């Protein structure tokens, strides 16, 4: 791997080992102190241009975005998420290699906690109160199960790590109590961040128009699906009844079995319908590690540089200390109507399939630099492709579920812009998720709060829309040679490029990918 790529990964070793499978970074925590970050930024770009024009553009875009986020915007001062990722040990629990090797890497990483947390405390001084409050549980979850490691190595390693962790928890509590009450980064900063991470110019008013159009489009799909399912009933009444159809909060195993059956069904359909080739691999279902408790559902894929192993489709249970009503509201996200759409997004043809395709590639850049707008846009696009091809056409609940998920994503785009422009507070944002996407209670507030520490989470709708536009251009350019599988494979041949660099897919000869 070249020096320029290595310098990028050195600043975020957690993404390198967990997202790309570069386990040379196992046991490593970055120095995220102000001095450490400046040193890492100074190391960027020190190496020759790449021979492949597309790979060079992707690499240069990543270097630019990194300088913006860490240098100009100083995310290490305002956002705990990079620090959580830097400390997180959960990736070592996934069986990507021999158990003893992974345990030794975990212990090395744990031994680095005191210095890493000292660096974090030096940097993390400007966190908005709501962000600190929202992520405190995830910071606490970093220490889950550490006492069990005392018998695995030097007891002082665990003791030192836990002592440092308590200092970090104390800082989070202080910031939750006295941090800036305004989480807005400003419209100009949000537009610059979105543009840099996706290598394109961004006009927030155009994205706001997109959010509005997608909300109207999917409200119509939702209305039609509900009318087909329950004629004569109001749409919201039908959706409320459908969302209540889920396993009890105390029986997550039933939910996991349902997800497993859906994974098998979606995988068969994807191949038989010519959406993607059979990409193989194994995916399992279960709860996420405590440090990832902020997410409702997510994919931990078998990363491109790893040997063959199982991926994990993580579905989180509601918190034990919630009221019964709050637990039911959380579980409504995984209803019989919405779980199929979520599973298609997370597994096939979404993230799991994408991860499998990345393993086919040979370019280090394409295997290890991943645009979040592309990753989430692809998975969200996959939901709509499955609907277009007739997946579960016998059951209108699938279209209803896809519509509800699309409304949630479009509302994220709307909320992210309005919160960071200062036009909407979090209470109003939560109400908007209830009004537009039918989310209730803690699920609605969780989505609203996420806008503060994940300001680019409108990327789902934006990424999907850019892929749809590219597909339209491919159909026009390729004419009768166009097929969905040819377009999908040409696109995924690029890995997970920034949205502004996807056009390279159109230069591929479609006949080459007629059957992948």
C-alpha cells in the first residue's frame, strides 16, 4: 500500500481495520490530540500520483476531505464519534482471524487507552451539550466486558484502561451539562462538508428541494400501498396498525429468526432477477456490541482485505431501562412491514452484497477508501430496485416498508439542513420524523438527535438520487445494451467512490458485465 493511502489510514485506524480489513492496524490507537492530528495532516499527500486516473481522483478527494474535517473544522474537538471509533474494541470480537491473535490485538489496543484517552481529553473541548448527552451511552459501552479480560493478560492493563475511561466519562458528563446548547454548524459549513466528502459542489437549496420531492413521491407510494392493503382506512391509521406488528421486546431471538429468513429470500430474488450475480458469503444476525448501541441496525461486513469469514447484521434491542411503551415504540422500527426493507438495505442487495463485491476488486484505493454517500446511497437504491423488480409483490407491506424507510431518509436530509441552518430545534425535528416518517417516541428523538453528531446523514437520499440519475444516463448512453446487472457491476467496479466521481462507470463497456 502506498504512502499516501497509509497516511490517511493512520489517522483513522479503526476504519482501516474494520471497514477495509487492514489488520496491520490491529492494536493501534491514533493520537488524536491537537499535536497528533496536526502531525497526521502534515503527512498527507506525500507520495507520487497514481497511474489510474479514477483512483488518483478518489485518493486526492479523500485527502482534501480529511484536511477539511480534521484541519479546518477540527472534528476531534467537537465530535466524540471519531474518538469512540479510535477506542472501540468490538471489531476484535468478529472472527476475522485466529482467536488468540485477535485477543492479543485487543489487549495491545487496550494498553494504548490511557495515552489515547489523554489525547482525547486534550482535544475534546468544544462538544455541544446535546451531542455529549446523545453519545455518553456509547462512550460508556466502550468498557463493556473489560473486567473479563483481566485473566487474559496483565491485570494492570485493564485497571489503567478503566481508570482512563472514567476520566472520559467524566468529561462527557461535564460537556452534557455545560456544553454549547446550540448544535448547529451553520449552513455554509454543512455545504462545504458535504461537497468535500463527495467530491462535488453542493447547493443546500437543491438538496432541500430533493428532500421535499422524495417525501411527496413516497407519501404517494405509501398511500397506494395502504389502500391496496386496507381499503377505506386512513393511511396513518393503517401504518400505525402495521408498525405494531412486531416481536415483543423480550423476544429478540424471534426477530433474528425472521431477519435470517428474509436474508435468504432476498438473496435468491436478487440473483434470479438479474440485479446482482451470486456473490457468496455468510451473514449472521445478532445484537451490536454495546459501543455501537446508538444505531438501530447496521452491517459489519467481511472486509475486502480479510480472509473469508462471516459478516454480521446487527439489530439492537431497546434499552432495558426504558418504559414498556418506549420499548414498543423502538420495536415498531422492526415491524413485519419495515424489517424486509431494512434487511434488503443492510444485507442483499445492500451493504452485505456491496462488501462482497469489494472483495473482488484489486485496487487498494477502491477496496479501502469508501464514500459514505455512495455506501448508503447504494443500499437505499437497492431497496427501490427490489421494489421495481417486484420483490414481494404479492404483499403490499414491502412497498409500504420501503416507503416508510424512504420517508425517514428524506426527512433526515430535510432535518440535517434545517438543524444546521438554525431553522429547526430538536423537538421540532423529532416531531417532523413522527409527522412524516411515522416514527414514535425514542425512535423519533434518536433520529432527530443523530443530525447533531452525524450532520451528513442526509446522504442516504442524496446518494440514491445521484445513482438514479447516473442510471438514467447509462440507459441513454448504452441504449439496447443496457441492463441493470451491467450497470450495477460497472458501478460497483469503482468500489465506493465519492458521488461526484461515479461517472467513470459509464466508460465501462456494458457487454463486459452482461452477466458479471
